[in-house]
């Protein structure tokens, strides 16, 4: 019998990493461990809704709670014009500003994170982010890095750079993206290295903001879509979890006034992607003319839409792990939750990426034959309809997805993570 311990989980302030960590925490709780989430004020109540303790750590200048909750939403919405740009073109605007904001979160966290870790008394700390929080290394207990975004967040000379959206064999594109990225990011990186020096940490090479944990690194990427690396990510330091799908409330599909027996589609651009309401208007109108049933997640903008077509159902939120198993195809933005859940449940996806790792995931879905990708907005109605038809009728794709799904579900990544964390808890005890 293992001795119950305390595991701290510190996901970044986005619903993808947050809810993946919930899946891991649920499995750890089943083994008797106490799981405590470290979160910023904008995520108040997200983890307690699943029955977990929360400890607050400020990741930005203090502001009213409602303003804090909207911080990243407003940030994303300010960049809607940049969504149509290529990943290379986004380096100069969205990517640059994102890294400036992320570095600021690391600096702010250092003010209160040491006290939070001491308050929790964790035996193991899990962090899901793209940047180092020095207090976690100095805490003196085993720490685990969770890579919930694209697997190429851990770099390798033979694979596309993180955020590039390049195909695996586009080696000229790899070099061009990385060169421009390093040019633009250099002043931000130098500032971060100065912060690391203040914390007693060694500087990182240009372009690197984090490191692999010496204890263990969890990759949520399924092995079926893993990159062909020059240096493989070997166990036990790196473990593929094949996704960590959380348990969520059940969902009953509504009755549709039109096409109620037709294939069912689900569309979501994530918690931060719903601000592009003009694109949603266009897709809703098109889907209303196609012979399908459609569930569409429009986030906090539900009141902005008029009565949808009779074959379309809009909601501010869906319990996605309960919805995806019931649908025939998914349209999403390439976020890590949607990406892994579609593969976990064996559902074909049309990925319309707009920023960050969505570009990498979209390319990977297409080049491994698990779905399709198109430009987020530069498509015709006929192209969109043809893509949906392919998702519903491509038998080879369906068989590939069924195999990937069976492998992911048999591995049960959340339980695998819990077993590894349990072993680290025991080893951390005197």
C-alpha cells in the first residue's frame, strides 16, 4: 500500500491545460492522494468545481476579479485580425506579445509561489506551462513537467519548430521559422535570462524558456501522431500519456427540428476562440444549409446570436468529453484538449487553426491521416462542405482513428500519470 501524499498541480491559465490536469488529478485522487491546484485569480472556482482545493498565485499585476478573468480573452480578441496570418507572420505580433506576457507571469509568480508551495506542503509538483517558474526547482521536491501542447514543445533537430505549423519534411521552412523566431524573441529572452540570474538559475540558450524535468515529463501527445525524432524521448524521463481525458457531467443530445436523423457535428474553437463572431456567423449560416445536425460552442457570446437554423444548437459551454463520443465529426481550432479528445474517441476532425500550437496540431492531424485542415477563414462554402463529407465517408481515416482510439483508451494516460506520481510521492518521503 502506498502512503497518501499531496500533489500540487500548476497548469497555465487556459482551459486546455487546466482540464487535462483535472484528468490527472482525478486519477491521483482515486489512489488516495490529496491534489491541490495552484491557479491565478482568473481561474477561481474552476478546480473546486471538480472537488479539488485551490491556492491562488498572482500571475500579473493585481486587478479586479472580473478584469482578471477577461485578461486572456481580451488579449486574444485584440489579435483577431492576425488570425488569418501564417504562423511565420504571427511571430512579429501575436507570438511576440504572447512571450512578453508569459515572461511577465513567471516574474509575478515568483512573488507568491514560494509561499504557496510551502502552504500546500506538496510531495510532488506538476507544472504545465511553456516557461520555468524558478520557485518550483528551488522547492526541493520532485517536479514533473506536463507538455499538454504539441509534442514539439520539446525541440529536436529533425522536427518542426514549436508554433511553426510546418510539415515534417519542410526543412527549409523549419530553418526560416526558427531563425525569424529567434531574431524577434531575442530581447524578451535576454530579459528572461536576467530574471533567471536573479533567481540563481543558469541562463537558457536563445529560444528556450523551459527545460525537461530530471524526474519525469508527461507528453499528452498520442504516440500515433508522435514526431520522428533524431533523439527519441525515452522512458522513464519522458512518458507518453496518450491524452488525459477527464470525467465530466453527462450530455444528452437535443432533438433538432430539422435533420434529426442526420450525422451530428460538433464545433468549438476553445475557450478563447469564440470572439471571432464574424467567422461563427459565416459557419452557422453555412451549416444551416447542409444536411447535418450541429452543436456549436459559442462561449460567452451566446446572447449575441439570434435564433439559429433549425439544425443548429448553440451553447455557451458543452461538457466536451461527454459530447465528442456521441458525434460523427468535429470542427475545432487545434487546441490540445480538442486535439487529443478527438483522437481518444476516434472522431475525424477538420482543424481550422488560428494561433499557437493549433498550427502544429492541425498540420499533424492532416499529415498522419487522422483528419483534415484548412486555413481558418480562407475557404469557399464548397470546400468546407467537401471537407465535412470526407470526414464522414473516408473509411481508411475511420479505421486509422479506431486503431489510435483503442490504443489510447487501453493505455489510460491519466491512470498511467497517477501511477508515476504515486511512485514519486513515495520516493520523496524520508
